[in-house]
C-alpha cells in the first residue's frame, strides 16, 4: 500500500512526471532555439514559469460558471497523470496493467482535449468559444488515425495491454518493422493532439489571442500548461512503448536511460516539425487528415492484419 | 516543386552554428563609429549665438550666459532625440556627438546634464 | 440566444495579430467572415498640426518620426516638396546618397515584412531567420547614417553626411551576403507546402478592383497593376538607374510575397549601381531659413507604396500646412473587400500582406457621438473652442494654457 502510494505520487507517478515534463519542455524550447539560431532559455525556465504563474492571482470573469471554470484544469492534469500509470517506464511491466489498458489510456488521453473545449466554452469570451470549437473540430480529424495507428500493432500482438505489447515486440523484433507506417501516422496525430504547429490552430496566437485559455490566469493556467507538458511526455511514452521496443531487458538504471533517450528523441522530433512548418487553417487540416493521414493509417491496419494472418498460419 | 519541410536542412545546420544573438549586457556591444549618442559641449568654443537652441526640434538644449563671453549648456537627455542637428548648426563646432547610448537612469533630475567651461582650476562637469 | 448565429469578434485595437493599434470589427458565422468594419485613428498624434508650429529644419526630424520603418521615405518626400518650393538645385551626389539610403530602407522593410508574414502564419523560424539577416542592413545603415532607424540623413538642400570609400565597400559586401539569403527565401516561399497553402488564393482582389479602390505599392503590383513612382515620376537619382518594375498576376497574398522578394533582388542591383556610380561633388546646398510662398506636391515610392506629401509655405520659417497621405491609407480600404466570405484564419495574413503601417496612416480621427446621427467635419478653430468649452463645463479652465506653458518652459 505504501509502496503503491509511493509509486503513484513520487515515482514514476506525479512528481516524477512533473519534473520530467518540465525537463522535456526545456529540451523542446532549447532545441527549438538552436534550430532557429538563437540562444534559448536556461534550464530552470519552465520551472520558473510554473512558479510565476502559480504565484499570480486567478482572475475569474464574473459571468462564468466558477465550478466548471476551476474544475476543468484539474481534470485535465489528473487524467494525463492517470494515463501514465499504465505505461512501462522500464522493464516490461507497467505500474498497473490489465488487459484492455490501451483503450483506457487512449480515452484518458482524449479527456484533456475535451477539458480544453469545456474550459474554453465556459469562459464565455468570443476568442475562447472560437478556440473551443476549433479544438473539437481538430479532435474529429486526428482521433481516428491516432486510434487506428495504436490499435493496429495491438492487433498484431494479439493483446490489448500496453505492457504485453511491448514485451511481444521485444521478443519478435522483426515484426515491429511492419509498424513503421504507424509510427509516422501516430507522430502526426500526436502533433494534432498536443496542439503544436502545424496543428496549433485552436491556440493560434495571431488569430484568437489564446483560444480556450484566453480567460485563464494564475494557478488554473499553470495547471493547464502543466497538463499539456505532461501530455507530451505521456504521448511520447506511449509511442515509444508501442513502436520502439528496445532496451526493455536491462535493469533499472540502463533501462531507465533507454526510456529517457527514447522519449526525448521523440520530443526532439516533434520540435523539428514545429520549426519547419507553418500553421495550417482548420479546413486545410481536416482535409489533410482525412485525405492522407487516415487512409495511411488504414493501410497500416491492413498490413498488420495480413502479417498476422501469415504469422499465425 | 512543392516540398513539405523545405527548411529542414537549414534548420538542422543551425544547431552547429553559433547563436546569432548577443548576450547583452553580459556581452559588450558598441555601436559603429559615427553613431549619434550623448552630446558633448565644449564651453570654450561657444559664442552664445543660440543657433542650436533655434534648430533643436524638442528644445532639449539651453544656453545660458554665466559671464563675459562665457556660456554653459544644459542638455535634457530625456528630451534630446539624438538627431545632432545642433552639431551641424553650430558655427564654431562646439558640440559633438559621442557614441554613448547607455543613458538610462532612475532619477529624472539626473537626466539634465550641465556642461560648464573650465574656470581657473579643474573642470566641473556635473552629471 | 441570437436569431442569426453571428458572433462579433473584435480584432483590435489591441490584438496579437496587429503590430499597431487598429480596430477591425469582424462578424463571424462559424469560421466565415460575413462583415468587416474598419476604424482608424488609434495612432493619431497630431503631427500635421505640430509641423505648423516648428521651423522647416525641425520639421524634417518630426516628419521622419511619423514611422519607424519608412522614416527616410517621409523625410525625403517632405524635403523634396520644400526644395521644390524654394527652387533649390540639389547636387547629384546628394540625390544618389538619398536614393541609396532609400533602397537600403526598402531592403530592410521587405525583410522585416517577410518575418512578420511568417509570424502571422505561425512560421516563427522564418521570422527569426529574416530578422537575423535584417541586422546586416541595420548595421550598414548605422555605419553610414549614425542610427539604426530614423536615419536623420536628409536636410534641406541635400544630405548631412557623406559616404567614405570603406563604407561603400562594406555596403557591397553586405549586399552580396543578403543576396544569397534572399535567393534562399525565394526558394522557401515558392516551394514550402504549408506556406503555399496559407498564402495562395487568400486575399484575392481582381485587377479592376485594385484600380477602382486605389490600391498602391506591392499590393497593387501583385494584381498586375504596373505602377511604380520610381519609374512613372522619377525623383532623386532614379531617372539614372535601370531597374524592372516587378508585377505578378496571382492577385493574392502569395503574389504580394513574391513581388516583395523580387523587389529585394532589384534593390540589390540598384544599390550596386548607386554605389559604383556615385558622382563626386558637394553633398548639400545652403537652404534659406525663410521659404518663399508657394506650395508643392511630392511623391515617393515608400516600401509600402506611394507616399504623398503636400507642403504649403507662406514666406516665414514655419510651414503653413503639411499634409501626409501614407500608402496604407490607400490599401486598408481594400482589406474589407479582400476578406469578404473568407475565413477568420486569413485575417491576420491578409492584413499583414498589405504591410500595414498605421502610424503612417492615422492623420485623422473619427469621433463617434452616440447621441448624434450622421457625420460632419469641423475646422481647427471650431475644435479648439469646442475643447476649451468642454473642459470649462467640467470645471477646468484651459483658455490660459498657452501662457502658462510658455512661462513654465523658461524655468526648465
């Protein structure tokens, strides 16, 4: 019981996730600065930003529903932290795993997007409502490719548990090569989920100020931003667990190092995408996702079904 | 020839280049040669014609008589726009623009600088 | 709730999309813009009136500060008008130096625009790279003129500073480096898919509408309207330079980007011609303090389009009337036309594509009286007495303000 509490709150639970999220945010910002030929922030900048936001006053507009306004950031942060409990950090076993946890994790990762929508909607400001609407429109575009590209390898591995998927692909390494298309698709869909350029349409600074977060300030905004950073880590961990199954057999220190390397490599890849693309318009993004990304995801599904058929005979 | 991610190569090369930003004020920065910064007034050359006062767009400079053929100048650094028109207007070249641009302060009174000539003893430039 | 599902979104006066305050009241239906209302006047500083209270020499610096990016354009335009009234014969070397600074300013402005356009479509890397390259031009200008913006190069009758041979070499080297970078940016703008998606087909205005709405500058040249004051009504040294007037036919924001990029290449060649053929001679003629009575209208091709100044002199050392018509005033009326039935996401880039400089534009103020309908124009005298009366009704007496102000000035 004490051990479980320790795991949930300290490591690899809440505290570790917060520290790692801030570190990954620093890696993202520093790497982005280097790519843009700038200097970039010092290592303590994300922590300083968090503390500064937490120390400021929460300004809640008069006409909003206070309960929902304050509830949504908490739910966002809670759901991403919960999602991390089902993913293997090192070794082959996650903290709590059961058959079917990949579905649970995917739904837990959808909850933050819904809270962005609700937070923006309940803010009752024009910019927030437009941003909230765009969040949902974007959800409909990338959610299917994300689900399909994560579930296709699950089909091949014959299990709905993330830990067992990782183990399966570690043992049958060459089968993981058939999932390369899924890796690409899930990276694109993850960019949509995290609302990063080229898909940061719901939070387009030059069009709608800050989208859903326009009316948020102080600790509530700090929770939202922390939730986004943790979501980045959790999404990268998910992709690493499903598509990059190596380094699982070493003991804690080396296995942990492999995990850090995998996750930060995915974060670095997302950063490069952030720097080389412009922001798309919402209709262009939906076009792109449904015309190109979703069919490729279904191709991956087909490939996995075919391979599974061949392998099991 | 449309290509997504056209900037990738350049962007990845930038990682190995030095940053284009100067870490001012930890890194020193100075403006090129004839930058128009804070003015310098040589009271010995001034003849009190007050052409500089007439031409100053913001009335930043005031020439006062302090003795027989002796003048002092008071320049309000906050009003001055560093155009150096007074430098051009002075027939005796008594004014000159230095390259000093780090003039910020927290006391408005200190921004009025008075330039006096040398009396018999040491020069007294109050800043 | 509401019968129509139209939402009114205020873009401005303070908004991250706008670099300067201006109010666009957008009526949205979903993501589509159904109506656009433009209100100008947030940057009105009373510059035209202030010019009447200062001498011509002081006015050169005041007019220069109408805008930071097109400061040399305004200063040169004003000085040309005054020189025409006074019938001064500006030496050739001064004209060449004026054109050189003007072209360097155009290079600086177009590079800045490229960065701003990149930022408006979410492409921050382009912003960082182009502004890094802009530093080359700004250092050159600081070397030659003594300041990075608001160059103070012009004076009545010529220019104030001369160019040394080392500075000429530095200019040529800087231009070579910038030409390499600009070729790279032309490649990016024409080939990067996301940029093409955001810029093509956006902000379309037809050739005929461009002429009808009076659009000027690169915005007009992107719709095939071939107008450039440097060729049509040459001033300074432009009648001795050979250059092309760049136009495209795409009528959209992408065309405007291409026009500006190719104009950069033309500017590089013009700078080389100016530096290599710089004639010898004096850099200024002596200008009288009191300009004889008369008036003049002068035009200049600023980086944003046609800039027009009208100066009326009455024989004293202060002008009687100075009127400034900035290019953005001509272009901003086309914005409402371009954004009809387009998406909200296009608004920042369409506004940015006309290269707005609202500091240049705001020469008048529209005051809305909620109790009155219709609009009218009042003269300066009426406005003066109306404002004194307005304050007197509230217990403040400003009628003796002029005397108090002058008394206070002597005390420092």
